[in-house]
């Protein structure tokens, strides 16, 4: 089981993924959903969302509710 550290600041969450971590919101309905940063050769880094079934959604962008949320967790 992965331990989650809860924070309230999207800036801290972004800093965490920039150093190789993963982030998630408590308010997300899907279990196992998380975001990480992925760098692919020749391209700019992209945020990638892991979906409940384990598949990846590259190019995830935070919505306004995500940006204003106070239920972020660091994985």
C-alpha cells in the first residue's frame, strides 16, 4: 500500500512531480488515479494521468477545480 502525504497547495504538488513523484486528489472518484511527469526524448515533459484500470492518459491538464483544490496528496 502506498502512503500518501496530504498537502493543500497545488504548487507543492507540482514541485513534487518535477522531482519524480506522483500526486493525486482525495476528491477523485477513481481508485488508483495519480499524475506523474513523463519526459520522452525530443518532447517537452507532459503530465500523465494513471486511470483506475492502470491505463495512462498522457497530456493531462489540471482543471480550475483541480488548481483550487485543497485535497492534494503526494505519493
